[in-house]
C-alpha cells in the first residue's frame, strides 16, 4: 500500500477538509481527492461521508485511521533511524586493537566519538597485534589496529609512524638532559620492551651502531607496564609518545631520543567491502589524531 495515500488520508481526517489537507501537504485539492479515491479503491470501502458540509470518517474510516496512524508512525521512526544511520548517528562500532593503542590512544578518541554521536555504541576488543591482524577476515569487528607489519592480502591499511621518546623515573640523574642518546643512557638500568614488539630490535640496533651496550634489567610485554616500572624507579625505557603522555601523571620524565626509533602501527578494515559510515568516521578521526 502506497504510504503517500496513507499520508493524504491522515491529513484529510486531521483537517476535516480536502482543501485544508492539500494546503498542509503543499499540493492541490484535486491531487488529494485523487489520492483518497485511489485509497478507497484499494481498501474496498468508503473512508469518508459528508456531514454539515465537512468530511467525516465513516466507521470503517475511523478504524482504518487508527491502523494507518500506527503504520505511519513506524514509517516516521524508520525514516528517522535511516537518517541517523546515514549520518553516522546510530549503530554499533567494534574495534579490535593491540594493547598499547587500547590503553593510550583509544580511550580519548572513543569518548570524543561517542560525545558527538549519542545514538552510537562501541565495543573494544584488546588482543596482541598478530591476533588482531588474523581476526579481521571474519565478521568479528569493523576496524583493527595493530603494530606493523600487517598482511595486506585481505585488508586495507592506513599506516602511522611515531617517533619514540625516552622515559625516566622522577629525579633520575639524566632528567635535566634536553636530549638523550645511547651514550648517555647505556650506563643506567633499562626496562626493555618484550621481543614480540618491533621496538626492541630497533633499540638494540641504534645502541649497537653507537658502540655501547644496553643494561636491561627487566623485560615487559606492554608499554603501559614499562611506564609503570619506570615510574617506580626500576630504570629508563623507550616507548611511543602516546604511552608517555598517557602515564605522565605518574611523574615520568619524557625526553627526545637520538637517533630516532620509530614505532609503527596500522589501522585496517576488510579490503572486499567499504567500511561503514561509522567506521569511516572513526578512521578519519584517527587520521586527525595521528597525522595532525
């Protein structure tokens, strides 16, 4: 049944006049008369009778009006929901991320994202980078975030590189230094990222090239753990700048480190289909954060 016919019928009942209904709908009175005639032909019974020069719904018309109003209410709700989905104001976004981004990058981004979209919900899944990159070909999540490299055979990847910083405990002997180097740091105890990261091999490479050795006393899996250990006075470390900022409330001292050690991550989605409106909006927000 044509929704426009139902809308014309509702307008005539509400205004008790085809002329007034036509004015409210922005169409001509003959157009409304034609729509009512088509609707009566469709339903198989008269919808109106004349009473004192005005249109009045028949008993069948009264019953039909109640059902038509209910249906049009559902259509209105569907149209509103459609607009929200189209504009990225409704729906659910699932993000799978490696722990560092899940701890230091995503909380503020998700809060901002939801603040602009009150009808949206987000689910965050935290897994190791290799697990995240293997899961996406399934229907498990919309966006993946993991350390590079990522197998790109089935996914589209946006790459981001961050220059790592050296972090020191409060009141460390090197805290007054403006720039830290392998030569300065080598004599001091270090907290080393676990070998599963890309960063430790790069750290070892720059220290080896500088002709000095690392004094690693602890190895830890997550950047968050490294920051906690450094804040507790265990030693210095090298982490991504987002983790350093995220834990600066612990009193960490962050300094530039030379030569550069880069930490690289990728955000990705399935290659065989376009990301949803919500996923695209979040990826753009991620771009602004990491490339701005």
